[in-house]
C-alpha cells in the first residue's frame, strides 16, 4: 500500500505542476521541430534531385530507406528526434529543479542550465594552452581568459 500512496502523491505533484510543464513542453518541442524539419526537408529534396525524377513513388522511397545510405540517413534523422526528446526531458527536469511557477522563466532558466553544462566547442588542449599562457604559475588568476566556464572547468595539461 505504501507504493500506491507514493504513486498517487507523485501524480498529484505532477498534476499541480501541469501549468508549468505543458507550456514548456509545447514551446521546446515546437522550437526543436522548427530546427529539425528544414534538415529533413533538405534531405528529401536532395533525394528527389538525385533520382532524376520530378516525384518519387512509395516504392522508390522504400528502396532508398532499405539501401545502406538510406539506412544511415534514417538512423541520423531518428537520432536527431531522440536527442530532441532527451533535450525536452532535460528542460522539464531542469524547470522542476528551478522551482519557478512562471513557465517562461522556468523554461529559460532550465535551458540556460542545460546549455551551461554542455562541453565547450573549442578543443580542451587549446583552452589549456590559453590558460597556461595567461597564468604560468597556475594560481587560477588568469582563468577568466579561459572562457565562460571559469577556473573549475580548466583541464590540466598533463591529463590530455
């Protein structure tokens, strides 16, 4: 009976937060679909242009999907949609962590939290060289040049 009461308590808590979660879910999903859809459309347009036909039949599409290139393209597209779902879940979990009652404030804070935890696009070795050059003693005083992450994210050159 303890399990049932825990489930009903969790459901009641989630139902109470629906005014925060539903707008965040819809907004982030629409944003991600708007980012992914043009890529899928370009892939379909490329497939039609490579076929030397004005339109493709269902059999042509199936033959493409069953080919090695089509299989890889399908895996890439499905991976993008899976990544989008994971991002939506992470934003919703981050908004729960923020504890905001305003959905837009909670969503933007959660997206900021998630994006701040992504790795730097610059190679770590380059960042270490910049930090070492600006702070040869290793005291952490030159860490501001290392990027937006700060001294706690500086990688030791010996570990690379």
